């Protein structure tokens, strides 16, 4: 599954976690690099990130099949797991939410940074 699709799914999940914030925090490529460093430097967080990524892919397939019950179950699992990745990760996901993943240069740069994490996930 496309990295952009997975990140978009994770954004959908991450936004409710941060919904209490008053304003959308701005994000930068440096923020993404910091998140990659934090997660890749911790085996447990790397494993959790990969599990979330896999659940995101499952959720995408369930959504395509219109299995909304499974989508909801997977969303709940992902939401719980994302909290263990730390506030930097959650802030990055929330900050990405208003960006156009297809057209925004900053979003593209951040997506490129996140591919480093995706490479750590073995199938």
C-alpha cells in the first residue's frame, strides 16, 4: 500500500487524539526528523510504529470493502497504540492534517522523512 495512503489513514486517526488543541501546530521537516530519530532509536517504538502501519494497511483494505465495523475496530487499536509513540509523533500527525499530501512541498518533505521509518518495517 502507498505510503501516502498509510499516512493519510494515520492522520485520520491521530487528529482525534489531539483534537483538544486550540490551534493547529505548524510542523517542519526538522520535526519529522526528530520523530524519526525518536522512533528509530527505540526498538519498542519502532515495533509499535510498524504495527500501526500494518493496521493502517488493513484498515485501508477494510474501508475499500466497506467493512466499517472492522475499520472502527482498527481505528481504536491504532489510536491506543499511537499514544505510546510520544507527543512529538502525535503533534507531527496533527500538524500534517491540514496539508495537502499530494501538492504541498512541506508535506512531501515530511513524507520523505517518514519513509526512513517505513524501511525499518519488515514484512
